[in-house]
């Protein structure tokens, strides 16, 4: 599970078995919280959440949007060798 970014105690990452899905990023803390954002149209689009508060989700979305190119490029680079 490659970590692309670590900010505010949250890990922004993806997993290889997800390469058959459209570009996206998972975000998790070191305990139980996890959420997922699709990477589309130069922004993060909320997909799913377990445990994060609304305020945290807004902050996560801001981080994703500020780092969209990094996250999107990392997903495509990592997944380019996987069949879809």
C-alpha cells in the first residue's frame, strides 16, 4: 500500500488490487478511520467514509484538492503495469 502523502496524522495511499478501479485515494489514520475519494476533474470527489467527522472530511478534501496532481500522477504511475 504505497503512501503518497502524510499530513495531519493521515496517510494518503492506494492499494494495487484497486488498480482496476478509476483513479482514487484512500485516507486513514493510525487507528480505525478511513475514507475514499475519486480523483476526477482535477478534484477529489467524496466516495466513502468510516469514522472521520464532517470537519475532518472537509480538511481531507482540501488536502486532496491542493495535492491533486501529485496524488493522481502517483496512482497512474503505480497502476500502469496492472491489467484493467
